[in-house]
C-alpha cells in the first residue's frame, strides 16, 4: 500500500451518482486514498458528472477551468472525470481540457485502482467500455459507521426505453438488475452501520428483475424481503416508469408498512401526441389510471413527477394538457425542465420550440406545481407525523429530518436523537420544508 493520499469527489446529477461516488471512494481506499471535503487539500480531484441536459454537461468544463487555478498552486494535483459526461465524451474531455489525467465511464469504477496507478506512471487512461462484470462486485464496501441514517442502494442500472429526448440509455447502457442476495447483504451491512432508511435506486427501478434464491424477483418481492430486516425501518425506491408499475408493487404500497407513502412517477407531458413522440409508450389516461390504482392501495400517498416543457412539436394546446394533468394529480412535489437537445438522441434532430416560449411555459408550470406543493405542505400543519431525524439543522439546537412523505422537517431536538423516528406535530410550513415540535421522542 502506498502512502496516504487525499481524494476529493464532487458529485453532479442524480442519486445514482451519489451512490456511485461512495463506491468510487470505496474503490480507491485500497489504493491508499482517504476522502477529504476540502478540495485544496486533495491529491486527486474527481468530478462525477451528469449529461442529462446541456447545462449540466457544460458545467463540467467551467468547473475544470476553475480547478486549473488549484493545479497552478499544487502542480502534483491529479484530475479525473467520471460519470455520464465521461461515458458520453471519453477522450474528447482530455482533448478539450488537457489538465484532465483520466476519464472513467459510469460502469468502470472497479478499474479505478489500476487507472490511478497508470496516472502515477505518467499515463492518461480512458475507460469507457461497458464491461460484462458488475463493477460493484469488485469494490469492497467501507465498514465505517455511516454519517446519515438514510442511504441509497443501487439495485438496477441502465435503461432500454430510449425516450426520444434522453441520454441515459447511452451513458448508462442496457438495463441490468443486481442479484437479490447481493442487495440484501448490502442492506444488512448498511443497517449494521447505523442505517434505518434505504432508498433503492435504479434508472428504471421498478423494472427490477434480479436473480433471487427461487427464480427472478420483482421489485415488490425485493421490498417485501428487505422489510424483514428488523432494524430497517423505512424503504423507498426511485425512479419508476409508469409502464413498469405492476400489481404487486402497487399492492405493496398498501400492505408493506415499511414502504413509505411516496412515489416519484415521472410522466413528462400531458399530451398524448407528445407522449407518443417522446416514445413513452403510454397515454395520459393510462398514466392517470395507474395513479388511481396506487391511490386506491394507499390513499395518503404523496406523488412526485418530472416534466419536460417545449419538447419538439409541443403546441400551447399540448402544454395546456400538461397543466390539466397536474390539476388532476396534484403532485406533492415535482421537477420540471425546459427540453434540452442532447447530441445523439432522436429529438435533437427535430424542429425546436422557441427558447422564450419554453421559458414562459416552464414559469407557468412551475407556478402551478409550487401551488400544489404548498397546498400539500399546508395540509400537514396541525398533524402529528413520524419523522426520521437525520442531522443538525442550520439553526442551532435544531435537527432536520424527513416525514414519511419526504418533507424536510425542522424541530428543536437533542443531537442524540439523530437516527431515531420521533412523533412530531407540524406547526408551520415554509417554502421547501416544515417546522414541527416533538410530541414524543
Ligand atoms: N428514468 C427516469 C428519468 C431519468 S432522467 C424516468 O424515466 O423518468 C431525469 C429527468 O430528467 C427525466 O425524468 C426528465 O424529466 C429530465 N430529462 C431527461 N432528458 C432531458 C432533456 N433532454 N431535456 C430536459 N429534461 C430532460
Ligand atoms: Fe431516460 Fe426514458 Fe430511460 Fe427514463 S425511461 S432513463 S427518461 S430513456
Ligand atoms: Fe445525469 Fe447520468 Fe444520472 S446523465 S441524471 S448522472 S444517470
């Protein structure tokens, strides 16, 4: 083992990247690295990147420009680019920014120890294959006590759906599910490290179909088995596709107490014409039927979604149908974006909607979504909710935790209560959080 070196990782994009960044640091521990949160102290700076929209990808180059200043002060500092921009652009990143020492695609993190060794020997490796072996199989998980009582656990990667706007099938490859036993073992290890809430991740997590002891397991089966782990109190999953919401998963929302009443189910648009052009393979009505069935199984479920406005061909009338759909569903939370052309995806070649029009539609949609979010938060005031306390809040003496519906909840609480679930009465609602008082602790 070499002398201790410091690794700084900056993570962009989705929760799968957050999980990957943890595993990247696990992979580099045997190569002599420890993680630092101070970039100026780092021997190796790694950007774990996102390619989903143009802005996200361009951010990486401006960040590399900024990091050049650090390199001037510390010439030995090494730089790596990981994640979805790495996967999409490969060698091009080094051509554009020669300061970068290596590029590692999203499925090759187990190769990192060899790659940093090659960098130390003067190489500039680029690894963007989709290897047949599972990257996670070759990375030993750190056994250190977890800082947070909530953790992500990737169960499925990649996507075969090829929505006409999306880079994920190209940056993450084909859909692959991890074997069920590996997930259960990892969940047990997380619980031993102090975790009480696990969020199962996948680009299409409800398409999970991993090998179990008695054949293929669905996500519902996996959740039911995980729920048997005593000290695990809460289970969540994200992100789901409407076409993969099977009966058993819907039923699990009604009968599996540890499965939280929150579902992120992106629809993207409310117009059937646009949904078809997007290659989503469902209509607005079919989506609403799924929502109805979920609400029948779990009436208090909080729904969340993603929306794209200004997709090629979207007229004002199509956009109105998105607003109409939101009025019907009344999401507790939602994410909305202007359509961004992505190289290599079909929709990039089509006639584009005017930028100013996109901006106007986004503003109108966000006004409506915010109103629904506020209404939902307001409906919590006066209620007593179980809250998992997670960490100190910005205000001294306060902790912040999560409601079952994924609200951030602030309250006065002793630091020892981190990791416990308390009953708290909601006293106020703010823009993106709730305030509460502990009823029992
Ligand atoms: N697998 C998930 C989404 C992954 S990407 C699903 O199928 O829903 C996360 C979100 O980014 C998408 O839901 C979509 O709303 C948004 N997004 C993806 N590509 C985009 C693009 N080209 N322009 C704008 N938003 C995009
Ligand atoms: Fe992208 Fe569509 Fe796959 Fe989601 S389902 S990751 S939006 S291609
Ligand atoms: Fe971005 Fe890759 Fe996630 S493109 S959203 S980091 S899968």
